[in-house]
C-alpha cells in the first residue's frame, strides 16, 4: 500500500465507496481511527465512487491491514458455505 508519511497517514484500502464505508466501520469498531479520502476523484467526477481511499495513522496501519485481510478471508469462507 502507499504511504503518506508526510501527513502521518497510510492508505490501507483503495476501491469502491461502499466497500470503503464497510472497512471504515470495521476499523472504527476495532478502535482504529480512520478517514475516507475522496479528493482525487471529486476533481475529475463528483459522481464517481471508485478509487476511494481509507487512511489510518501510520502506527495503526499494520493492525488495520490485518483486520481488512481477516475480514476478506471471513467473507470468502461464508460465500463458500
């Protein structure tokens, strides 16, 4: 993932808006503060819902990535059942 070290933030997810909202909820429910950045896409298309970024503090990045990865594994397992 990309780092925004000068701002103290790390991008832990980039994708669709609805997925970013779900991930934000997951992280916040686990005590990780995060924000959704839509700056890039709103310049080009205010109605676009792709390339949405979820950012966390650098010190929370590894834990956030683990939570996201585990959530994806859980979702895939549920789909297979």
